[in-house]
C-alpha cells in the first residue's frame, strides 16, 4: 500500500487506511506466531473481477477515480463527477483485504473502534453485528486543518475464500453538504449496508 504522504485525500481518510493496514500487519504477526508458514455497490465477492466504472445511489452517480492494488489490499475510490481525491464532498471506498489467516468482521470492527476511539471527539458505533457481516458508523472531528467527516461502512467475510475480507465505506464532509441532506444521504447508505449485512447473516445477527 502507498505511504500516507502519497495519498491525495484528507488526513482522516489516510488514517483510516492506516488502521486497516495495521490490522493486516497485526494478522500477519499473529499468523506467524501460530504457524511457521509465512452499479449498486455490493461487497467485492459479489462483483466481477474488474471494478465497475460507475456506481449509482439515490440518483447520485459516483465515478471510479482511482484503483490501487498490492498483495494485501485492493482499493477502488469513487467520487461524484467533477470532484477530486484532494477536494471532495462524498467518497465511496471499496476495499478487498487478503489476510494471512481467516478473520471475522468482529475482529475488524473491534480494531477500528479501538483506534478511532483514541482520537478526542471521535465517535464509533456498531450499527449491525453478525457472524458474516457487520455495519459501523463513525464521526471524526476536524484535525490538523482537515474538515469534519462522517462515515458509514460494512465489513464482510468472503465465506468462499478464508482470509478475504471486503470493506465498503461511504464518507461525507458535512461542511460541503446541507445538514438535512447529509443526514438523509448517510441514513440511506446505512440502510443499504444493513440490508446487505442482514442478507449475509440471515437470522444470525446482533444489533438494532
């Protein structure tokens, strides 16, 4: 994965990528301790191999702005037409993690919650929790000149491929979107992710 300084997006988003990267690194370390062997957005395991050039939601079209891939993380970032990764109002990120050992959405959620909660003024909430998929939301205050950010995301296991995890995140900059509209947009993405999680989890779910 590229170093944080090389990423053109806001500091919090770089930090969130670092949280995911640190989880991957942590799983690498624990794996070595256990063994000597070194359109409409959906989790990547339900998509085709190539990322779609556009994703639509509530009449808003998101254009693929950047694709990056290495041995552990594949990332696609989508923006409203005309916006850039250095200056955006809404951002949809689709990531596929290739972990060195089987993990769970709970492990990912716990890791993100612990790290985000360390920042004063930040909030992290588990919206839906299940064996195969979990949904979370977070609010991150302005830090080092960056604007306030609100986001909602879903973490999904690929049950057909142990060690593969899909993470979808929708982020919004409240300073760039009317407050009432921002709440409606975030709620719609949250509902979409919760429905996806419920389908994956079936009756085996925890949370409101």
